């Protein structure tokens, strides 16, 4: 938001006239506070991953970050969790269809994200051989999708 917009909103919504210097200082304070919050939340994410590892033995928890240089702060890339109970349930009573949310198939790095996700997921679920598995997405625009959903519902009952 530009300083003139801030000044105008303060005048119209709060009925207070402020000069540009005060608007500039307020904007800088807010930016600094938000930057600090992001850094604090990022540290909490590492703590969350560690806590998940302690409380959910056998679960897979991975987080990837990018760094421009060794000294630069990390930039969040992705976070993966597969709980042991879900792995066990899949292996004991699974159908050979894996449904994926379309968010993995969107954006600039869709193939990289999809490959990274599947390269971690397949060993978790014991799908290394790849034989007989079907992967579907909610982004599929196929007229057969209702039939596939019926098929899935039918086989999960047995």
C-alpha cells in the first residue's frame, strides 16, 4: 500500500490527519514486525517437525528449504508428513488407487514438486515397484471420474 493511500484511509476511517513521515514510520514498523513474525514462525516449524518425530515414532517428517548462500536465511520450500498409522493402514487394507490433490500439479515447479512428493511417498506406502497402482487427481476433467469414484466406493466396502 502506498503512503498516500495510508494517509487517505487514516483520514477517512479514523478522522485523523497524519503527515507522510508518520505514515512512513508506521509502514516500516509493520513491515519489521511481519518479517519478525515470519522468522519466528519458521523456527516454530522446525520445532513442530521435531515434536512430530518424538511423538509419532515410525512416521516420516521431512522439510526442505533453499538457501542462496550458506550464510543466508533459509527459504521454506515444502513440508511432508506421513504418519505411521496411515502407512500401516494403507499397507494392511489398501486399494491400488492413490488420489492426489491438484495443488501438487499447479505452479511453476509442478513437476519438481510432484516428483519430490512421490519419491518420498512411494517407499512410505511400499509402492516401490509401481506395479498395479493407479494415481488420480481431483484436477482430472475426465467424464469417467464418476465411474472411478463408484468403483473406489464399491471396493472399499469389501
